[in-house]
C-alpha cells in the first residue's frame, strides 16, 4: 500500500508540474521545454534501472546488460538534453564548442563504457563501484556529444534525443519486464529515428555530418562580418502598396515569428489579403524554428487554415508565379547561398526559394545572421525589400493600412 501511495504522489506532482509547464511556458520557449522533457524521460529510465540494480545486485547477465543499456542511453539523453536546453534558451552559446582531439576523447569514452558494461554484466554484484563510474561516464558522454553541435542543427538534435529517450524506456522495460514499456519505448525510439532521418534529408546532410561537423562554427562565419552591400528598406505603407496589388502571396515563417509572437497578426493579415482577392499560402520549411513542426504548431495556434500550409516541395515549383513573398523572421532556410555558394556551410541544403518571387518583403529587426552564423544573400537581391522592426508590430501596421482603406 505504501508503494501505491508514493506512486500516486508522484503522479499528482508530475501532473501538476507538467500542466503548469504547458500552460505557463511561452510558445517561444517550447523547443527548450521539449528538450528538457526528453532529458527527464532519459533520467527516469536511468533511475528505474539503477533502483532495480540496487534492489537486486545479483542480477542475471541479461538483466544486468539491459540495466547497463538503460543507464547508458538514459544518461546520454539527460545530459545531452540539458546542453540542448542551454543552447536553445541561450544560457549557453549556440555556437559549437570544439577542442583538439575531441573525436578521440569521444571514441575513448565510448570504448571505456562498452568495456565497463561487459565487465559489469558479467558480475554485477561485485561491481557497484564500476557501475557508479559508468554513470559518471554516460553523463560526460552526453555533454561531449552535444556541445560541438551548433544552433542550426538543434531541430535534428531534439528529434534524435527524443528517439534516445524512447530507446532508454524500451531498455528499462526489459529490466523490469514490462511489456507496455518495451512497446511504447520502441515506438518512440523508432519514430524519433524516422523523424531524424527526415530532418537530415531536409537539410541535405547525413546524421554523422550533423553530429560531428560542428555546423555553425566560427570558421564558417561567411560574409556576416565583412558585408559591404546595401539592402533596400521599405516602410509599412510602402509594403502595403505592394501587398494590396498582389494576387498571390506566400508567407515564410521562421523563428523570428515565434520570438515576436506574431502568428495571430500574420493570420489576420492573411485573412485581409484573401478578402482583397489574393491567394494566400504559408511556406513551411522542415527545419524552420528550433524544433520539428515548430512553425506548424504556431500557425495552428493562430487558427491558420490547414489547407493554406504548404511544404517546401509544394511551394517552390510555383514560386515564380508568386507576386509577393513575405519572409517573417526566417533566415538560413531562405538563403540563396545554399544553392549558389559552394564555400557556404549550408551549401546543398534545400531552401524555400523566396528569391524567385516577383517581390520579397523580409521582416527582421536587423541584417543579423541566422543560426548558421552566415550572412543572407536574400537581403541584397534586387527584388528584396527589408521591413525592419519587430515582426508583430510590422504585421499590425500592415493590417492597419488595409483596414484604413
């Protein structure tokens, strides 16, 4: 009965924390919240496996091996997720943290863990100090694997850590012989791997390239610090004239939309454009924002019609026919350098080809670089116009222009 009481207390406390987090955390902070939840899932699996070992140190070899696997994946997921949370919340630098011999350190750490796991599984009752050492190494490995990954790759990292949390739960299911946990953990792990593969394909990169290349490092700063070209800026009233005459408009949202909490203003402007006779669509890049589906969630919250959401592969073929493309806070995912500049770190990454529209209106606070740390050639195209300022304020100004006429 006492165990059931503690389980009930844990359920209630966890439910309250989860409800408050979902209710109080801003949409802009949702990616880092998801990263934390992934980490807590890994930590929970680790603690269950650890408790099982402490309760029954004379485990059979198979169960001891599953304890090791659960601790390994759970520990890596927990500390890796904490680093991802720090990068996403800007408590840590979003740039890759690299040092000489980093890959060798990682390889030696993995080798030490595997050797320790074999020794531990062979005689778990006599190897508690070794088990504690394994715990420490898994925590170190999680941090080592994520710190060299730049902010531009965080959507992939989040989906991969989500997969890890599922695999950790699956391994824990074998530890406690719980079929439901094995099945659900396998489903989460498999779906996370599939999503990670989709995200990598959207960036035209392999998973190994994401994990080990240091995308967004200082060495790839590109044109950001030596830019001499001038961007053409417009006022809200001038942008209104362009939009008022448009018969086809595509919005391309990015993380700046989330920061400004401008999704409702974007939908209101889209509704007014439709009333004015324009066809309105929202072009969604698979890795826009800081987590998979980030833009879809924001636009759904603003009640944007689902049939107006268009994937990158659907909107690119018709971009030449678009009168005005409105880029709201997006950067790397619309950078033409991905198509033309072989020296760019994002070369080969599929983008939403906003530059092919007749007019491009780009809403940003400044000409600052994106997560990849490079300048955006789109800002300086002949058909591009910069509408500087907070995205929400800019959209509201355009809405006011439409309502006044």
